[in-house]
C-alpha cells in the first residue's frame, strides 16, 4: 500500500512539472514541497550527542537531500548546518547523530530540517525541536560532572549561574581560563590536550565563582579509549575447555575510573556472550567442533574495540603434565610423569629438563603407564632440579611443571694410569698401575676400605686386593693386550670402576721425535699437539714431578676428546728444571705415545762450563780449541743453543789499547760442534781463550785456557842472515879498496891540525852564556841545560868551534854572514839537533867540560801550527890558549842560542 502511495505521488509531481512547461504562461503562485517534520530528538549526555530522526520523503525522482540546522539558546543562534543525503527507499525513517563540543546541559539545543525536492526545490523548514538545558535555581552548576574525558582531546566546561547571578571566573587545575559567553548568562572555557593525572585520585578539578562570591567545585576524569586485543590466541589442555588469552593494555593506568568490559562472542553458535577477565577467557569446548571463530570485544565509556580469531582445536593442544616420581642415583636419576586428558590418539612429544644440565626430548605414547626417562651424566652428591612439558606434534608446548629438586648420591672414583717397563725377557713386561682417589660431593670424610685390581689377558682373569692406603700395584704381563679394572671399596655408597688397556707389544713401533717447548715470560707450559683420528677417547699427558731427578714421581692429566691444548701453571714447576712431557692418545686398543715435548718453565743462564781438551793444537798464526760438553744433559738449567769463544791477547810489549783491539769473540751455533779454529793470531804471543755454553738467557760459566802461539823460526833466521850476508858482500866488494878507505877514515876521525883551544876563554864564554841563559823567563825558554866538566890544562892552540850542518837538512836562506864577528845561521826549528866534537890530546884526563842545551824550539813548535818557525842561532866559538901540555884531550859540546836574546 505504501509503495502504491509513493508511486501516485511521483506521478502527480511529473504531471505538474510537464503541465507548467507546456502552458506557456506564468502563475503568481510557486509550488512548494510539503513541510517535513522531526519524529524524534534524543540527547545523550555521556557523549554529548543529539540523535535526530525524521520520516523520509520519497517523492523525488533522483533522491532527497536534507538540510539540518542546529541552534543554541532561546534565540536559536545557528551553530551548525549540514546537508544529508537521503537513504535508500527501503527505510522510512532516518536517524542522524550530531556530537556537541559543549555539554548539552549547559544551554538549549534545537534542531530543524528541510529537504530539497529533486535536489533543487526546497521545502519549508520544520519546526524547531529543542533539547532543554539545565536551569540553575539556587546555586551555580558546572558541566560536565563526573564524566570520563578522552586523553589528548580538547574539552569545553560550562558554568550555569543561579537566577540573578553571573559567573565571574572558571578555574581548571588551579589555573584561570578566559571565559566564553554562551547566551546571556552561561559561561564556558576550553581546555586543550587533556592529560591523565598519575596519582591515586586520577581526577581533574573544576571550580566556578559567581558574583555572590560562592565557589562551586566538581571533578572529572581523563582516560584513554580501549585498545584492540593484541596477540589473541586460544589453546586447550584436555580437549574439554578452551582458554583464550591476549596481551593486557600496558598503557592503562592502575587507578583508571574508566572501567572496561571484555566479552567473548562465539560465532556460529547459540552460546551466549561470555564475560572475560582483562586478559583471558575460558569457555567449554563444543563437542565434534573442530573449527572455531571467536571475537573479543573491549568496551568502556570512551568506545569499544573488537578482535577476531579462528583456530582448529586439535592444533591448539597444550598438554598438562604432572610429575609422579624422581628417583636419583649416583650419576643419574629416573623421572616419571603422566599427562592429563585422553591424548593418546595424538603424537605426544615431551621434554625433560635438568638444571643445571641439558634438556632431553622423547616420545610419550603410553596409554596406561606413566612416561619415564633416565637422566645421565650427573655429578655425584650434587643438587639438581627437573621439570617436564609436553606437546602434540611439537607445535605448541605446554607449560613446564613446577621444578622438583633432588640430590645425587656421593661417589668415589679413581683416576687410573699406568707405567710400562720392558723386562730382560723380551716377552715379559712389568706394568705399574697408579691411581688417585677422588671423593665427589661434600667434604664429609670417606673411608676407603680397599681396592680390587682385576686384569685379563688371553682369556685368563685375575684379581688382587690392595689395602685402602695403597695407590699402586705392580703386575707382570706378557706381550699381548691386557685389560685392567680397578675399583675402590668405600665404607658407604657405591663407586665407579676405572678401566685401562695395555696395548700389545709392538717391536716395530718407533718413538716420536722430541720437540722443544719455548719458555714463556709468565712461566708455566702451554702444550699442544696434533689431533689423531685414532685417538677416540681423549689424550693423557704425563711427566715427572721433579723433572729429570731420580726417582720420578709420575704426574698425569687426562684430556677429553677434541681438546688438544693444555696449560700448566708455573706454580707446579721449578725454574731451571727440565721437564719431559709424554702425550698419549687413547684408542680402543690402549694408549699410544704420540709426542714427546721437553722444556723449562723458566730457563736460567748459569749453566756449567765446558771441559777444554788439552794439549791445544797451535801454529804461529792459529789455535784450534776442542772441548767436551753434554749439551743434552737434563741437569742443565736451560737448553744449550751454541757456544761463545772469546779471545783475549795476553801481556805483551804493546800498549793496553792495542791489546783491546785484538780482543774478539766467536760463536758456534751448532751445540753439537765442539771445536773451533781461531785464525789470524800473532806468533810468539800469549792468548787467553774462554769457552762458554750459550742459552736463551745468554752465555753461561766460562772455561779458560792460556795458549802461546808458536815462533816462526824461518822468519827469524831470514832477518838475521840478511844483514850478515849484506855485510859480507860489501866486505868482499870493498876489499881491494881497503887502503883508500883507511886513509879516508883517518882524515875523518883524526885530531884537526893546528887547533889551539884556551881553557880560560872557554870557561869565561861558558860562564857568560850560563848567566844569560839564566836571565831568560821560563815561558821564553822551555828548557836550557848547562853541563860543566873539568878539563885538563889549557893548550896553546886556539880552536874554532863551528856549527856542523844539520843532518839531511838543506842550508837555511839566512845562513849568510851578519854584522857580528860570528856567522849566525837560521835553521828550521824542527831540524835542530845537538852535536859534539872530541878534542884528543895526549896527557892527563880533561878537567872540565861545559855543555849548553837550548830547547827553546819546542815552544815555537807548540805555538805555531801553520808553518815551521825558524830561530836565529848564534854560532859559539871559543879559543883556547895552549897549555903546558900540548897533548891534552878536550871534549866540547856546542849548540845554538837564539840571537834575539844572546849575541856572542
């Protein structure tokens, strides 16, 4: 019926339009659509919204456009206007919501509406429909009151005064804000960016003052809107109930007044919504239902959020586990547990964790019996805790059970090693078993009653008992492989036996080449060895506790497989003591020697001196030294790396500086080379040779020997015979001229004829000369020596003393005659030399002789370095009167005195 009415109205409208177009005339009356009316106006103060409802007019061909206006106060001041498109023809009433920034209680809010026919012809406005504000009668009222406001938004607060009063101020958070007039009486303020107060009140205060002086107060709350649930997931433990969880809102304040509700909706089910906890929700599983679709709705005063989730219940199983029993042992423990629910049809996988330790994973498909596991490789007398969890197909793991603590029992173990000695019989060996006892766990004293030693070789088994105080056993075995087992017998608790295998005798086995270890600056040893594929059960390192000292107290350390390095601190070793480390590889057939490493924890330099071999082989120019020294002696304080030979020349006629130049050292780098030939020595000289062993710390103590090189007699014989032969040859050549040579020699060495020397004149002359020489300063004459000798009586002859020419010196240019009666000569200072002449006569011995030595030329030589300085010397002449004895002998020493100080 309604559709028929709508169709008739549309036809009537079309008729009127076309009739007006073809009439060709105008009419004074304009046609208008009918006035609309508002059917409902509802106000919601919590969110400050108005919901307007009106009947839809379907008379238009294309669709209706409605215009709405909202006004405030009695004057209908329009504050909002909007065009709204008409809905589809299926609905007859349309509702539109408008949210006000001002609380609806503050003033009147009115709404009216009109529509446009065919989107062009407006209809008349409907009547105003008003939502009335609150009237204050006796006191001022504030809005909003006790309302939850959205964090980070702006809010308007208003004060409605009583009749006859006005608002003077509005304070928010103790701060006054500028007033906004809403109509004639109502005042409002705007507060931007609301924040949440982090205190237990979590409220904001608002106060209004009116003209009467009264102050009104109210409180509001600031909160955040709800958040969509995050990480929503659902699981089940027994397939009977389902638990869904999600992350709680961490940003929500603890004392927030905006209470939230969480509701779970199960889609495609007739179950009612389920009220949930803030972060979880549990509901019963629906039988025979595998796929679930749920939604969780979070709602509060500021809005709501929804999150959906779908899952298959068989894929979301988290088994619930209960531990039944924990049975600890010495190095292991047994754990058993059960799983709730009927999950046997599923592939159940469980994990058992021991702390400290590791996690063991195993399948658990037992229907009636509990699941069991044995945890091994635990330490004796130690505390542990274990826990269990399970999963279906390893997808989702259930929660761990609560840890259950337990303690393993105490245990006594043995660290077993052996020492093998070959007997004189090639088919017999002596095995010395060595062991140390270790009590694991607490410090409680454990008494060892004894040890059982068992061994088997070639099908024969034997057992021997050792008392508790013993730690070794000696057993003779044959050449075949032998297995030993030693077990301690403590007073309480069990113990684990130790096993070791002695390999069969192998004559073709060669010992490995020894390797030297480098000494570290910090001391100690860092051992490393190459990994061997045959070593399947680790390695063992053995050494003597006192190094090479006898007897040897054997020490050993067992290394696990894959570990081929070992550091031994210096505190266990003695400096300057050589240690040999034997490294064995453990195989299924026994231990095999892999490497031998020798070294010092700290080398010392004071090694013993070598022993020199005598007699020493020597020549006039070389000496060959030989010495004896055991460079491999383990008693050495360091490794011998070579030798140093020092050569020092003994006391000779040469000076100390020349002796030092002849001192030198030679080195021998090969410690096994114990001889050295020293070349380039001088004949008939003493040399001191010192030989020292060389280590990394330097040379050790010296062994010294003094050796004199041989004399080269052939060279001496040549030097003696050469001048003799030359003299003999000259004699033979000059023998025919011997008479002429005799006459010439007489002329040279005979007494000059006619010489008359007066002794008194010579004495006066010498006296004057001495006085003049004494008057010279020390600085002017460095050295003047005068010697007076007694002479014989004067001779009657006068002898003139003249300066002989200097040897190998050409005459000076200044040797010409001068104004003096004597003829002075100028000679270079460096060519000066003294000469003496002998006056021979027959008679008594001479009584006196005067000698004047002038060394003034030294002074000139020191001061002048550029050219040799010449000194003018005066020739000294003296006349002697003949004495009574004309045959007396005289000796006259003559020289030169500088002419600038003495004129004779």
